[in-house]
C-alpha cells in the first residue's frame, strides 16, 4: 500500500488532488482540519498493483517549430494602439521632438503589451546605469535644494548594510541650520556615525584616513543644496569635487519642468556627474523631466526613489521599470464641487 498526503484550503480542492494523483480507487486514511494545518490535510492510500486511471484526454503532442517558423516568427498580437501611445506621451508632457522619437521607437517594436513596447523603445532613446552597493570611489550626492540627497544617502546606507557592506558617512552640509541633524538621526538608527568636513581639505583628510585604515565598501558624501543656476554655489561645490577622487551623482526630483531638468543635467554633467537618481516619484504624476535628463549627452538614470521612508529603499533603474511607471496613467476622478455646504452663504 502506498500512502500520500495532500493539503489545500478547502476539502473539494484536496479531493480533486487525491483523484488526480491516485485515481478513483484511493482509500482515505485520515482527514485533519483546523487552524493547526491551515486548511485541510488528507492522507490517502492506494493498494500496490492498482494503476491510476489514464486522463480523459490524452495530452496534445508537442509540435517542434520548423526552420521557416523560427526564421519568420509570427509577431505577437498587440494589446494597445497608437492612441494609447499618444495618451502616455501627452500625459507626461514630453517635448515634441522627444515624443516623436519615442513614438517611432514604440511603433517599431513587436511587443504585445504597452509597457513591453515602451521598455524596448526607452532602451534605445535614453541611458541607464544602475548603482550598486559597492564602489571603489566614494559617492558624492549633489543637486538642488530639497531634491532628497540626505534621504538618498540614508537609503544607500540601509541597502549596503542589508547586503553586509561596510559604510562610511560624511557630510559637507555644515553651514545650513539643521543640515547635518537629519543625516545624523538616520545614521544613529542604523548604528552608524557621520563625519563632517567644512572644507575640501578637511574632506581630503577624512578620505586619506580611510585609506590608511580598513576602507569601507561604500563611502557616501552628502552635500548642501546647490542652485545649478548660481555660479558661486557651483564653484564652491566644484572645489570639493576636484579636491578628492569621488563620483558625483546628481539627485533630481521628479515633476520639474522637462527643459529645466535637461539644462540642470547638462550643468552637472559638466561638473563631473555621469549618473543621476530620480527622487520624489510619489509626489509627482508626470515624469517627462526624467526622460529629458537621461537623453544621450546628458546623464544616465541610475535609480528611483518612490517614497520618503528609508525602509522603502532605492529601486535600480531598468527600462521595464521606467516603462511601467510611465504607462501606469492615473485614473480620472469625478469632479468635486468647489465649495462645501458649510461655506455656502445663508440667505437672510
């Protein structure tokens, strides 16, 4: 006699499993139900020598594709049309030339779904270069005020610690009131410390100390907000970048004007940046500025931040993840009256 145990949420499902595996001659040995087994557990048996009944329908024979079929595959049936593509591009407000280039690339793709088509198209139109949690060079986070540099530093730290990487945190944001307190708060929660550097020479001295002792797997340098259209602030930041061997990474919040973002990306590219991280995606619904900043000749998209919470870390940039973000258009909501009943004036 052969015994076998089956498990499922309801009795009907379990009995279907018994009949499928052991056939109609199976003998039920025991039935257990309740929270301890999280559903229903049935032990069944079948006598040796009794074979399971053949299925009602024999499986269809597997057909091997011919050489011609392999060389000339049938394109997948599309689940979208030109109107869907235009709706995405129009919603995000891409400039005319860029929208036309992406539209042409989508039309040339043999893909069934809209995200898949946009994924292939984006890969040909913009640059991707994901960040990892191990860098030989320190990472210096730069960008305009309020872009989310400190939160990004905390998320990079948390992700590295999660992968058992050692981290060194440094801040040059020592002038603004409360500039270092936020990063220090996050660091204490993760049992890390933050070093400060007021000048480029102090920053170089800190990094030289790291070389003299055991070097951290990842060194993150947080900087004060830099106005990309203020020459004096750019010169101050550039002194820090040139004084030490670091990789400056631009932090760009989503939802800004597309052409302003492209101009910012060009400015920080000339400052030495090669990649950027997109932040505040949860506070925006239009992401044309991310596309414009990632155009060839500007910066490569390295990652996304969809939340202000450190526990919800950064997402590595990839064509499909960006395509899903672009094509997930918000559903229109019903219009609401401007004034509530409590604001209406009462007649005398």
